[in-house]
C-alpha cells in the first residue's frame, strides 16, 4: 500500500511538466503555452533549431561557442555564420 507522496517506481513523472509549467506561468504572469521545459540545454538547442530553422535559413552564432549551436543548425540544413 502506498502512502501519499510515496515513490512510485512503476509510474513515469509528468511528461508534459504541467505542474512546473503552471507554477512558473502563475509566478511570471504568462500562459502555460509560453513556458517550455526541457532536459537540459542540449535538448532545448535541438528543439529550437528544429522549430525555428529551415533548410537554407541562416543561423548566427559566436566563435568559439558550444558546438551544438552549429551542429543542430546544420542538421536541419541551415547555413551557419560565426561571429568572433
């Protein structure tokens, strides 16, 4: 028998992060649709590249930089311009 708040190993956590998004939205006075939660910067960089870049688009980054800024842009077919 499980008690309230007990660890339930067989269950996944909230995949849409609804609780966290709701709390953040309330604190920031924005809608939950304006809050995006990810599993770290790598996932968020990939999601941004796939959401906002298209083949032939231009992505601007700095050099040197975190490699995924370039890798993810190139993966969707965008051109990468590096600024020193």
